[in-house]
C-alpha cells in the first residue's frame, strides 16, 4: 500500500494472487531469494502521456493516455487498450498484472501489458473518435512493435478504434506489421477473434460443469454487460441450449423471461455497434422484457452467472444472492468482476467459480494466434480457429485443476494463479537479476 498509494484496484489484484503464491512457494527457496513475486508486481515500466485532440466544435481537449508494460519474461507485452472515463493508472496496473498470469496460462509466448485513456467514447462522433485514436497512437507508436508490445481492444475499443489506430501506426512508421490484434479481417485480423472471449468463457464453464458431471443444456443464465464479451457469451450459451435471461450496461439491466435468443442477440449487437444505443431500449422493443434502472442482474433466479461488464461489479451481497437463488456456477467474462469478499462467498458455498484470468483467456489466446498468422502472412479458417480455441480452453481448465484441486473441491483461482505464476517465475529465474 505504501508503494502504491491510492491504487486500490492494483492492490486488490496483487493481494488476491499473493495469498496463493505465498502458499505455493513456502518450501521453494529459489523463488523467495530471487524476490520473484515482488518483481512481477512492479511493472517493467509505466508510460503516461498527453493526448490532445480537437472536438467537432473546435474545442481543444486534453486526455491522459497510458501503457503499462508489466512483464515480458515469456514473450512481447500483450494486452488491450481501454477507453473509459474510469481509466486511471491503478486500473491499468491491475489489468496488466492480471494479464501477465492470463497470458502465461494460455501456453502461448506472450507477456503482460495494458493501456488506455480516460476518454469517453460515448456520445462522440465518428470523426471525434478518429481524431482521438490518431492522437493516441501518435505517442503510443514509439513504445510498441510486433516483437515489443502488441496492444488489442478492450472496453470502449472495438474494431472501429483498432482500425483508426492501426491506420495511424502504418502512416507514421510506413510499416505494415502485426502491431495490434483485433484488426478487421480485411487487413490481417483473425477470424474468430470477436467471438473468442465470450465463447471461451462459455467453454470454460462447460469444462467446469462437465468435470462436475453436469452440462449447459437447459440451464438458466444471467449475464451482465452487453458489449463484445457479453453478446458472444450469450450467443454460445444459446447454441448449447441454455436460456439467457439478462444483459446490462452502465444504466441498468434488462430481464427477458422469454429468453434472449439469437435474433434478439443480433438486435443487441446492432444496437450497441451500429446505433451505439442503450440497453434500456430492449425493453421497449421486446414484449415481456423489463428494464431495471441502476440495478445489476444478480438477484434474478438462475443456474449459472457470467459477469461480462467490468471490474468489481459483483460484490459480497450479490454473491450471496446468487448462491441463495440456486446459482451453481460462475464464469467470468470480464476482468476481476467479483470483489475479494464475493469470491470468498462462492468458495465457502463450494460452487464452481472460474476467475476471469482463466475463463476469459480465450480472447487473448486467439490474439496470440492472430500474431502467428500475421508473422507467417497466412490466414486460418473459422473452423480451425474454433477447434484451437476449444482445445486452448480445455487446456487452461486442466491446468487450473492440476494446481487448484484440494480435498475434492477445485479452487480455480488458486489453480490459475499458480499455473500462471510458475511459467513466468521460472523464466525470470533463468535470466538472473534483471
Ligand atoms: P465493451 O466495451 O464491448 O462492453 C463493455 C460492457 O460493459 C458494456 O455493456 C458497458 O456498458 C459495460 N460497462 C463498462 N464499464 C462499466 C461500468 N463501470 N459499470 C457498468 N457497466 C459497465 O467491452 P468488452 O465486452 O470488450 O469487455 C468487457 C469486459 O471483458 C472487461 O472487463 C474487459 O476487460 C474484459 N475482457 C475483454 C476481452 C475482449 O476480448 N474484448 C478479453 C478479455 C477480457 P456501457 O456501454 O454503458 O459503458
């Protein structure tokens, strides 16, 4: 806390990992001596910069941008860019720290990083977003590269923003290279990338349920968020025979007792991606659906829950409500959506709980495959990538089980922390004191 004053999210993320790692390294002198955990929890560097842009009324606006390069022991830094007013150094440090473990878990050669700006894309015109993205990249380009640091999308950064940033990188450097992932398929993007995080979170859920002798078919699901991750998680759940009851955004949630089927999901995708509308409009459009302003969906009766919006959106009371209402499994599409107290409730109730760093790793895994395709100047087809994603998620699940099984209960958080840590720590040991 003294080293990182005011950085609550970062301290929370380190605290959660440290508990498991201390336990694991207790009898392993080499990690203690080398101060490995302390070194992983100190980013390699944090770059902070001014992003100046002009709005449509010719006002000059000034935002702050960051890139946190946490650790590149096992590969180039890799992690998304977030544009949201809540972005600050603490949030990005927590995300870059978590990303280091997640990327390690995928088994692919990627280090951990994260970046973003306190820019609010909501209500901005296309040209304003373009000018902001270009200005952001005009500074960021000097810190990244296909073998150095490969950013991607995150909250507020989708295909449109990646396109503007990639265009600016190419213009400044005169190089076409795989410096960003999540690109459009016309210019080097990987098939299956848009779906990968949401689908992956559902595959992880399916793996957890199968290990427990259950399956997804017929289950009632609540989901938060209505962006990239939430809509694709909903889509895969429908395909596997579950009934999706809710979606949300920062204004509140919608509850559709008839189920949110593929047609309705497509409507939400158009609402969010084309019209940039609010989820409340869903209740005006579909009969029987209701909108609950300022509320989260965790009090709705369900079998499974997928938090897919943002960090700390599911607290202790929400976790208790889920457990009391019969929820048997939680798979996190978002990063750290459940507070430490909420996680404790899930563990005490011994329900299946897949933390984001494992359950949502499908997105970055397919980003890693996008890097491979760009390096080789080839493009794999949808089916091949779908198969690879399914296998990667199974592999991540199995690593969590290997390190997390204790007295018949699988602590997926512990499993993910230890498996992710070990690979990075062993690489760092090999490098000596650097
Ligand atoms: P999007 O921007 O597409 O969607 C984010 C959704 O979450 C929106 O519905 C948004 O509502 C809601 N949201 C954002 N901030 C808040 C907030 N403070 N309070 C309530 N709701 C909020 O982002 P993604 O779907 O890409 O990302 C969602 C989560 O998944 C994030 O935690 C992200 O880090 C994580 N993730 C994403 C990956 C990806 O591949 N995209 C990969 C791995 C993790 P509103 O429009 O009102 O802001």
